[in-house]
C-alpha cells in the first residue's frame, strides 16, 4: 500500500507519542524514516569534537533544542541521500519543525524535493498536564532508544523490539521535562502556527489510545 501523502511529518509536545506513531506508519507502509533525535544522536557519535555537535549535546542534556539552523543543515545533508524512488513511495520525518527557523529550512527543502501539496504535518495534540504525566513515567530501550508502549510497562522486562535493557531517559527528570515544555511553548508552538498558515497541518487528538491515534492518522493518508 502506498500512501497518498508523500512526506509525512509528525510533531507534537514531548510525550505525544509521535515516535511510536512514526514507527507504526513505517511498518504499515514500509516507508523510510528520518528522525530528528536520531540525526542528533548519530552526530554525537560520529563527530563528537565538532563545535556544533558539542553545543547540540549541551542543549540536549539540558532539555533545550539543537539550534534550528544547525539541525536544518543536518536534515539537508540527509535529504541529499534520499532517492526519487523513496520519495515516490513516501518518507516519514519525525520530530522536525521544532523551531520557526528549522521549520522554514525544512519547508524550503521539501518544496524543492516534492512540492508542498505532497506534504502533511500531523500534529498530535495533548494537554500540558498529560505531557508532564507521560514524560515522568516514560520508559525507553537503552539499546535501540525506542519508547516502550505505556500499555506494556510492568508487563515486559526487555525491549520488545531488540531485547535491550529498559531504562528511563536522562532527559526525563522533572526539571528537564519542564524546560522541554517551556521550549516547546516558546519555540515549537510558533513553528506549528507558521506551518498551519501554509495549510499543511492536520491536528490529531493525541489523548486517545495509540491504536485510535494511528487510525486517525491513517485515515488521511
Ligand atoms: Zn530495543
């Protein structure tokens, strides 16, 4: 099955489940995926002495975002390796457009590659209270970094994807989460408003079961 939408962006506040939904879409349609967090982590490993990477690591540990221009540049490098075939089938971009600057660069790249009529951003909406609650109880795999479905917490001892050890993320303590929420309100919210003005944003109610959120997204594809 090939989705009608060729570039699927997933965004939402921390804890909205965008990573889980991205993974489910990837599996259902067999799509390639580019994740902002993964690009950043790859850079930590491959270029640890690059000044931009050092700054990005510092931001990450404090719950702030990588500079929009820098992440935009890294996305551009990734997109250069994405073939026409992949774009014809469909590509998932998860965790992008977190700052107005980064949103502008992302849109510029996508305009050149596919045109905006092929692009949709699914904005998974949850309340600030729900964000806090979900982040405080978040468990991820220490090996593959995938978040564990909250329904499985307490029922599985190892990562269902790779068998890795489960643990809380360094960034999931309360002060870091509060910083992330503040950053979200100050930077990501205006970025989403800008994307709305382009007519490419579809809002999804994120306070439903994972399956229902997925169903809602798929209904637009
Ligand atoms: Zn794993």
